[in-house]
C-alpha cells in the first residue's frame, strides 16, 4: 500500500497535495482498497466552495457509499471531470489520475490539523 511522503492526510482517509495556495484532494490508497471497486464519484459540478469537515461529495463502490470530506476551507478551482466516465481510476491510481478536486486554500493554518505520512501510517496500523 502506498502512502507518499509529500502528501498530507485526514483521519477520514483523504489526501492533500499542497502546491502553492492550491490543494489537490483525493482518497487514499487505503480508502480505495477498503471501499473496493469504485463505480461512481459524485461531486456537484456547481460546487464553488468547500468548508472544512463538510461533505463535498460521495464515492460509490460495489460494497458501499462513502462521503468525501473537505480537509480545509477554500474556493473550488477544478473538479476531475474524467472520473465521471472512468471512476475506476480511483482504484488504479488514487494519488495520480484519481484525484477528485482542486481547491484554493483560504487559511493555511487549517493544514496543521492534517497528518503527515508517518501519522497516517500509524492511524491505519501500517
């Protein structure tokens, strides 16, 4: 299982890649493995802002449906439209082509609540 060192993680199993004032958000390799085969990713195309801790959409797998939670507050910059036609890429490439949403970071202090790779490994017992 992959847990890249350059990412930040949430206790709800989202990851964030911070590049300047933009964060790319997706679900972790662990999360996609627990979900099983992803068949649908639902993020409202009209969403313009996210608020830390709130659901920003859902990810549906054969076994279950799970919320995707905002790791911080910010303005939506881009949604990964490719997931509409190919949601299974979340399983095959969760940290690459399986990203879900890019969001401008309003308050960098909110990122201090996120876990580094070592803390995330401890959380999932790896």
